[in-house]
C-alpha cells in the first residue's frame, strides 16, 4: 500500500490505480428480508452528494498543494455541487472536439505526455461525520465517476489514486476515519495518461460527475457475485449459477440460502449450502422458465440470505435475474433460438443543462422515449454508463452493447485519413495493463445484467494485440455473450477481435457487397444514419436489408441526443450552444448535435421516421382490409388493439376498433367493416390503421400507438366548380397589368416580372413577389458534401434572374399572364411562370423549368420552387399533406397523409444551427391564415406538391449560425415546390443524397398549384 501521492503518476502509463479496491458487481444488500424485498435506499450507504468546498487552478503549479492537511483551512472556499462538472459551474470552460485531442495545435505531444501548463485542477473538500450505523464498522468510499484522474486523502492521510472516468473507484477509509468531523479531500486533474484513452466525440469536462457515497459492510458480506442465468440448448430449462466472493470477518462457516421468486412473488426454487471458504457457488434449475427479451423483459428475483454459525441472518442480497440464451448459430446471432435484429441507437449520457451528469429522471425519460419509438437496443457510446441505466434496461427491455471506456481516435486518424504511425494502444505492451483495467472494471460491475448481450472493446482505436487481448479476456470470463469491435475493419490481421462484422457509415451497397460475397460473420452497423441536424434521409435503404439478408442484423443510429449546452446570449436569452460558443479552441463546432432528440429531450422530427421503420409489427392495408405482419420474436399482438379509420379529402368518415391476435413471426389478414353509405363519392380516400396499447405499460400509457400503416386511393374525380362572381376587368397599363373582379384585384408588373399584388377584400396578401427559387438553406449534410461550393450557382440564380418576356391572354372565364426568365448561369436554362386569374379571385400558377439538355456541367438543383412573402400576421397553418412532422423525399415513409395545424414560428425545427427544415411532401393543400381565420389556401392541382413555410428566407437562414442571429420576424415566407432534393444521412461529411432523390439540372420540371382565398 502506497502512503504518499506523486503527481508524476498523471503521465505514467504504468500507474492508473493506487490502493483502489478490486472492481465488483453493482448489487445491493440489506440486513433484513423485508428491506431486501422493498429495495429502499441502502441503510449501509451514505451519500456525500451535495455541496463541497472547492478551489480551481489552471495547472498543478498553482494548486493549493497542502490543502489535504488537517491544519489547512478550506472552509472559506467556494461551494461546488457534486455531482457536477467543474466547467459548468463557473470554472474554466467546456470544450467540444470530435477526433483530435483537445490540446492539438497548442502542444506537440505524444503518448503518454500531457500538457503541463494547461491541466486544470479541482481541489474538493468535504467535511462529514460518520453516520451512527457505520461507527465501529469498516468504512469505504465509492466514487462512481470522476473525470479524468484523482487523488484522495482523509484526515491528512493519503488514501489512493485512480484513472478511468466511467467506472467506479472505491477505497478503504477504515484506517483513516475518526469519530467526529472528518476531512475528505479529492484532487481532480483534467489531463492524465487516461486522457489519451478518452478521445471520444464529446464535450471535454472534468470533475466528480457521478455519485459519491460512503458504505459499510456486515461481518458476512457478498463482496462480488456473478449470476449466470441461461437457458439450456433445448430452451426448456433455466440454469442459474451464482458464484460469490465473500468477506467473512471472523466467521468460520457461513450458511447461504438461495430463493428464486417469479414475477408474481411465488417461490419457484430454493437451495442452501454451507461454506468455510471465501468463494462459493450456488446452483439451481427452473423448468420451462419465462425467458427475458426486450419484447417481454421477464425478471425473476433471487434472494441470497447469509447466516452466521449461530444461525443469525446477517445479510440479504436481492438480485433480478433474466433467463436467456444469446449465441451465434450458423453465423447468425440468435436470442432464445430466434434471429435477432437490433433496432438501435447510440446514446451518450447527456443533459443540456448539466452535461454528463444525468439523473434517474433523465434515464427514465430516455428509455420511455426509446420504447415508444420502437427502439429495442442501445450502445453505450463510448463508455460504461451510470449503473442505474442497466437496471432500467433490464426492467423495461432494451438490448445493450456495453462499451468499455476506450477511444484513441486522434492517434490514428487525422483529417479523415488513416495514419496509425503512433496509434495507441496498438501493439504496445506497456499500454495493455491500463486498457485491460478498463475492461475488467466494466465487466465486473455490469456482468449480472441480462440486458447486456454484447461486450464492446471500445471505439475507434484502430486495432492491435492489446485490443485483441481485451476481446480474449471478455470471451474467457463470459462465454454467454459476444464481443464487438469495429476497428478491425481497418486492420484485418486482428479480425478475431470481433464476433461480428461491424462497420460505421457504410453505404447500403457496401453492406450488400459484404453480404453477397461469402460472409463469415453476421453484420451490424454499429453507427449509421448520422443524424446531424436535418438528416436521416434514406434510412429505409438500411432497414430493407434486414428482410433481404439474414446475416444483416440491424444497426445503431448515431446518435440519441444532441450534445448541446444551455447558454445565454448577450441579451440574457437561453439557447443551446455548441463547440466554440464558450471560446473553446480547437473545436469541432456543431458536430456534437447529432441527436434524434434535442438537448432538452424532446423528440426531433427525425423520430417520426425512426418509429415507423423500427416497427416490429407491420400494418399493410388495402381497400378491403389490413395484413398484420407480426415480426416480434416472442410476443403476440394480444396486448394491442387494431384501430382503423377512413378519410375522404382529409375528413374522417368512419373509425372502428377490434381485437386482433397474431402469433409472433406470423401474419394474418383482417377485413374492414365499412358502412356502405358515402363510400363511393368522388375524392381521395385514405385508410389509417394503427395498433394501440390496450393497457398502461411501464413505458407508455393505454392508447399509445405502436404501429401504423396507411393506404391511399382515389374514387372518380372531383370537378371543382368556380364561383364566377361576375366578369373580370383587365387594365393594361404602361408598366402593370391589372385584373379586377368582385372584391379582389390582382396586379402584375412587367418591370418586376411577377405578380406584385393580390388584394382580397381590402387586404394585401403579397409582401414580396413570387420568384423562382433554386436554393434551400444548406443542411448539415449539405455542408458536409460542400453543396455551397458545388451548387452555389443556384444560390446566385435565386437572387438574380432576368424577365425576358411577358405574355397576356384574356378570355371571358380567365386571364393568363406568363413570365419567362433567363439566368446568367446558363443561356440554355429557362423558367416560365404562368398565372391564370379566375373570376372568383383564385389563381392557378404553373411553374416550368426547361432544362439545358445534355448540359452535365451544371450541378444538381437543391430545389425548384416559387417563393413569395405574405404579411407576418398570416401565421396560422392548416395542412392536408404528409405529416405531421417535417418530411422530405427520402424521409417520408413514416409520414402519414393527414390534416394538422401548426404556426409558422413553430414550423421550423429546433436544430442548433439554422438550416432547411419544416418541409412537407405530399401537400394537397395548406391554408395560411391570420387570427381571424382569413388568408389564402395553396392547393395542388395535378400532383401533390411540397411546401416549406417559414418566418425567414433561405438566405436569412443561410447566414445565421445560431437561432439568435436570425432577424426579427416581418414576413411569412412561402416556398411552394414541385420537388426538393432529399436530406441524406449516410454520413455528414461527404455522402451525397441518393441519386433517386436529387434534382438533375438537365431534366425538365413542372408543378402546378392554385391560390384560393379563405
């Protein structure tokens, strides 16, 4: 045992744990059976969370070196909250970087060197009295998470040192504790050798960010337990084997009684043993046990009762148990005998206010949101999570890839290029102990959770002997799980590291190439669909592979939550900030915002697509009925009710509910019971089918929709009758063409080259004339593939065009005005916009793009639209389109044809950087109204259109890096498009939108819509 600390340990790869207790399982324990059954907060555990005294220094030279001594008065120091990040409590500043190390460009370092002048130190002090029930008992302290390295003293005596930010570090305080007031001192460093292993794509913080507590143990104590609950090969017998490591104090013999209870509280198995050793194994079996899965997370409860030689009960350990069998069968991953598909997401622990300090409430909200959106798996990217997360995954039902705290991305990949000349850990034996320690700590803590199916050897650390040995360790201690590691894709000599082929951001075609060329391992996309900003386009191309190739077993979207931090702008208004907003350099700016939920945990519009494509039950309606295809592995549909509704032109005609029972992996067709009346009238019909919960569940309330399908068809044709309201009067001015009717007027300007006035009942509707628009605000994915560079000429074309011709045609029943535009980017491109005015005041607008045939020099168009402005008072929107959330050509499978309302200010999505958002495809009509319900209706004519309605133009949005930079709202901007390109999402750094969702410059385009007054 070392008795003195040494600051040199921070840069010594061989020193990463001093006097730290061995890692162990995360079980709880009680003194009585009654307590153990209720599982209240442990009486033998005492929280030290709360306010601590604190001092901050920018490096070790300016820290109070002797603060741990009893004579050093720290009581006048500042207070800091534990758990909490130092940088979010007024000291230093948070820094976001992705792959480069945070000191890049400031210091030229190689492992294990660390910056000497920039290594912030937090000195923490906590004064406490030992709780009465812990006096005269062994006393220990547990730090559940401290970033990055820390030293501990108690009452002036050195206790220990630890690295690894994301697994517990525990120490024995017994030799140093005193009666009365104790002085606990913790010195936390932001940089250490461990920093080279923690180069994850996240904010760089430091401090005590998880719980801290004291604990004691009884005279007989289960220090560690390994619960193996497996199904045998027949899947008919559950085998439960529990290996215990005991602390026995002076006791010579221990009686252990094991009782297994089912979920209803009935005892189904018991056994007992006596032992006079520090290790013991308790075994029992269960006939025909209920199995654990994400679909039906059935948990038994094991109680271990420990008695001393006199027969006195000393300790009771409750442990939830799930029987399952996870294995490779013929190169396919199976759970309980069935091929499994991961419908997963990567999840950073994050809270927009507190960083990686997450509460149980945060975790519950996350897991409920995931379950509600059909997510069945989570990868703990890229470190072991708070222990409570795994308990919730066990209980609520999520499959887990548990990933050890290892990422060295900046040591082998620079500016996207693979250059592993100084990669760590690689084949460097001196790095193996510190890396292996992280693997052992994760395994020992988490090994008893049935939700964990796969151990992961870390993330983006290239490959080599060290990581291969980590994999061998996992396989040796736990044959009941598989091992994952993606990095071997870059170094095939170490292919045995991973039990599965795992890649990041491979294109669907690349995945198919693997699966059709004699694959040896099942395939998962450990990261796919980079959900940065307005993204997730083309996700269906990945999920379609699940049915096509048995060895494709799903993937994990990157990622769950935007890592954006709440900050105030210069006027005191809150906004979500990203890298660089805190003055942090270097930084990777908003690359931290990749979530399918926002930083405030509200689902983003991307979740609409996720929920639909991750459905385990497919509903496939036609006009007569619906095919219910139950792709669940283990559960039937008895927990759900089928609901179906018929709409005509957006108006509901009929709705009915009925029970359906479809066995897992089966399908059944159910006929609709429509009434005959009103079913044959002309119009567009839409059938919605839904499966909803019959009863409340842990994760959702009764009535929650778990599956959806729709069918659209048309009966006859609706001939719209126009109310003539008298004749049209045409006034041909020198500059303008005026058309006047009953209670309205329309004015076209030959000088402007457009419609300049639309006057309804004394109100002017047009604030800015309609003009061709070829540019949409670049999305994060657009920026990643340099759209402004490649297609920027369309930006210019949208701002400057020349009207070269105006034609007028007048008849009794209408008047038409046709404008022809030319553009400087090519003399072979022409746009014609024709307006037809009818006596009822309605306008029909036809916009046609006549392409430069065979001219492949012009880049693709982001959009072909007509853009105009209304007064800002017209802010109420009533849609009949695909929705209700925003959708795009390549992200619309989860959208439904429906009517819905929103406001213009809410139509833009809350991405951290302003970008294209709020679009709807399949638009039949949208009404844009003022508070009195008056305004205009944009209605499609020949084919559905797309509409994006916003308080800002594409160019105003383009110039803003944060929402607070946008100008005050003066208009309602209406963009009516025939089409715009998809949003893409294969990655955000160069992957193009798939070809079928782009607008090619050498192809003609045309769309037609009406403007009607409301």
